[in-house]
C-alpha cells in the first residue's frame, strides 16, 4: 500500500519534505508531477515508479536515490548531485540535467532522448542500453562509463570525454563529436557515416572495418589511429594530424587530397580514385 493510501490524500512536495525530516524514505509510486524539491537534500530515498514529470530537482542532493521506472520527463535536474543514484528504465525525455553530477549513477535502459545534459558529469556511470538519441551532451564527462548497447543517434557529443569507456554495440549514427576526447577508443566495425569528428582527439583510436563514408575528420588528431579496411569514401581529412595513422586496404575514394599531409601515414593497399596520382604519394606508402 502506498503512503498516499495510508494517509488518505494526494501527496504534495511539502508533505514529502516533512515526512523525510521525520525519517520516512519510501515514496514509491506517488503522483508528484510538477513538485518543487529544488535545493533540498534526499539520501537513500525511494521514488521508484513515481510520476515526477516536470518536477524541479535543481541543485538538489539526490545521493543513492532510487528513480527506477519513474517518470521524470521534462524534469529539472540542473546541477543536481546524483552520485550512486538509480535511474534504471526511468523516463527522462526532454529533462534538463545540465551541469548535474552523476558519478556512478545507473541509467540502464533509461529513456533520455532529447534531454539537455551539457557539462553533466557521468564518470563511471552505467548507461547500458539507454536511449540518448537527440540528446545534448556538449562537454559531458563520460570517462570510464559503460555505454554498451546505448543509442546516441543524432546526439550532440561535441567536447565530450569518452576515454576509457566501454562502447561495444553503441549506436552513434549522425552524432556530432567535434572537439571530443576519444583517444584510444575502439570504434571498429561501427556505422559512423556522416559523423563529424572535427578537431577531435583520436590518438590511437581504432576504426577498423568501420563505415566512415562522408565522415568529417578535419583538423582531428589521428596519430597512430587505425583505419584498416574502413569505408572512407568522401571523408574529409583536411589539415588532420595523421602521423603513423594506418589506412591498410581502406576505401579512400572521393577524398579531396588537397589539404591533407599523408607523408607520415601508412597507405599500403588503400583504394583511391583513378584520378589520384598515387606515384606522388610514394613516400607515404613506404
């Protein structure tokens, strides 16, 4: 039986705050749409399955709070402290988490599409199979985060930090990685056609057998990166840093070579347009 049924009336934000001060922690399954909890402290509270759509948690401390299966669509979580909190299978569609601190938070299978997460800190968080399609994660910290099976299609990931993250089977189609920190990541076999990596840091990254058709790597740092067997037709490498980058057997047709320095790249077996004068690139092939 929910606390609302026990007390005989619908709960308001002031009722939750009063009961919390009295030591009550279980607020699951409540109807709290639009409630204002901004600036308050909740530790170890259970909001599982509650309707918190449009609720205001801005600058709220939410340590180890359970939001599993809760509705937080369009909720305001700006600058909230959410360390170790649980959002598994929660709905956060178009929620505002700008500047939130969610280290080790769990968003497994959460629906976060269209949400605002610029400069959020989700270091070491669990985002397995979560849907972040169309979300804005500009400048977000996703270091050492578990992203397996997550969907970031058409998300804005410019300036994001993803170093050390697990990204197997993650979807990034149409995403924007401009100025992102992606060094050492394994992006092999992924569909990254049309994705922008302009000015991104990709030292030592692997793109083996990836589809990078029309991808934008202009001014990107690609030292020691591996593009073996990748589809790179129409990609943009203008002014990219390609020291010791490997392009073995890559499809490099329709690439404008004008503003690219291939002198330190390994192009053995790469496929070029017939009009490309490969002889002029002999030093790069050696």
